[in-house]
């Protein structure tokens, strides 16, 4: 269930980040709004990076168990 939650959070964060970028690229917002959007974008980027790191860890667990391809439970910390 946690993996689904992480995937959903990643997708939601990416969608929101894309909207923020579109709004900023239009250039019709104030500097203050731009800074607010930028700050939110940094937070969303961190969320996405964490989700990607978790996925990478999962792949490593699946592929590198004593040189054998084995499956092992993934602990989401």
C-alpha cells in the first residue's frame, strides 16, 4: 500500500510542478507570486527525488542480493 501511496504522491507532485512551471512561464504573475511558486516547486522536486530514490533502492534490492537475482521485501522508511 505504501508503494502505491508513494507512486500517487510522485504523480501528484509532478502534475502540480508542471502547472507551476506553466504559470511561471506565462510571465503574468508578480515577483512575489513567482517566489512563492518557486518555493513550492522546490518542495515538490524534493518529494519527487525521494520517490525516485525509493524506487532505485527497490531495484537494487531486487537485483543485488549476493550476485543473485532474488526478491526481498522492501522496507519503506
